C-alpha cells in the first residue's frame, strides 16, 4: 500500500511544535527552580523552610551552610510585623 508522502510535512511540523513546547516548559521550570527539579507534595515544614531559605539567601531554593546568619536576617523577618498587628499597634 503506498504511503502519501505529502502527509509527512504537516506531521513533522506538528511533532516539532510538541517538542518545542516541551523543551520550553522544561526550560522555564528549570530556570524558576534555579536548575533543580520542581518540588511536589510540599507540606507546611517545606514551605517554612523555603521562607527561611529566602530570608537567608534571597531565593526560595537557595541554601546556605554558614553557621552564622547574615546581618540582614535580623531585619527581614515578617514576625515583627505580625506581632505588632496582633497587638493592634502598627
């Protein structure tokens, strides 16, 4: 049975678009996660650690192994704002 060669061009174009879309999504997720794999099934502990990492390093996926926190860590916490809002003082 003969194969209609005219159908290979649209099939190739459609396949190329799927490949380009998949590579683009993979690139966007990799850039957003700083080259690390995306996180799934995060619980409260993971979210709190991401907030802590963001305060320490400036990025939610960055981690720091320094034993002493940088001086900016003292003033970039939202706890002071929460405590003052809870007491009714702003």
